[in-house]
C-alpha cells in the first residue's frame, strides 16, 4: 500500500483553511476569528475582527478552489458580507484566496487579491 504524500492534499479547502488558522496564532492578541459567519446573503468563510485595543483592519476572507480569486472578492461584495459589520468605523479588507487544482505540479499557484471595502 502506497503512503499518501502531502501533495495529494494540496487542493483541499480544509488544508488551506488550516493554514489560515495557523497564521491566526501569530495575531491572536489582535484578532477574534469567526468561521462561516452569517452575514449579508450568506456565510463569510472566515472573518477576523480586531480586538478593541488593536489598530488592525477587519479581514473578510473568501476561499475558492479552482475558481478565480476575483470571483471570491466579487462574492464578498455581491452577497454583502461586510454588512454584518454595519457601524464599524475602522478599515475592512476583502480577501479572496483562490488555488488552482489543475495546474501542473510546478505551475499550481495561489492568488490572493486584497481590497478595501
């Protein structure tokens, strides 16, 4: 029986979500993390809300597998995910993360546009 190697999990949304969670640990003093936050006309994949004393922006993150990162940003806007933050006076950043499942091993890439709301 052949062992599964990490490359087989490259295009798994849960792996990407786990990597984002690991990055969160570096900023856990600044943010509160929410997953599948009901907002607008759906659920935002991941939202990082700044803690009161933190000057960092809100991050609204949408993950896409084998779709465009631009489409992820459009979905955030179209489904009005930032509406859940109505009344928030700080900066809100929209983050679309897309990853390509069909590219050759050397050509696979992640894209991540970031825009102000």
